[in-house]
């Protein structure tokens, strides 16, 4: 249905080209894979639930090819209060966003319900607290064990 590269590009397209935090990006991809059966990253169990080293390599490849840029977010009050490291902000190039738009269009033509559910799932994953996203991914893992 969607290759891993297409899945990442669709997620960035839906996100408007910007995602704050590698963990949020990874948990979003994990939920899409598990709930909608899209993508084929190999997720390994880590301290915050599933962790796909393959996804990290793919992201680095996108950075190397100029499809993604990274910057460090300014620490906000919550991150200072909880002693969290500043998040990395991932910004997609126009090429990556166009690729995502095209892949999403093809998915919508072949399975409109799945495409619309994908859009809702990604948008929700981008706005919920990260702790909720992590807890949700852990619950999904435990259901399958």
C-alpha cells in the first residue's frame, strides 16, 4: 500500500511539514502501522515502548538527501520544569511534502476510509501530550503479547 518512505512523507504532508520531536514522530508512525496496518518498520521494545532503529536510519537518509532539516526547539516552561532535553524539530522540504501529498492522493483513491482515518490519526498524534502517545503505544504492545 505505502512504502516506508511514502509513509514518512505522508505523515509530514499531513503535519504541514513540521514535527516536533523524534519520539513523537516514531510513536505516530508506530500507531499508524499498528492501527491501520500501513508501513513495515521493524519496531523493537525499548524503555519508552517500541523503538524503530530502522526509522531513525531512514530519517537520517532523508536529512542527508536534503529532504528534512533539523533544528533544536527553544525550551518551554514545561520542559524546563521536568528537566527534559529540548526537542528536535523536523522540517520537511517542499519535495518531501509534494511526495507525501501524491502518496496520500493515491491512498485516498484506493482506500478512502483508510486515508481519512490516517489523516485523523496523524493529526491527533501530533497534538496529544507525548506521555499519552507513549502510554498508548505501550498499551498496544501489551495487547499483542
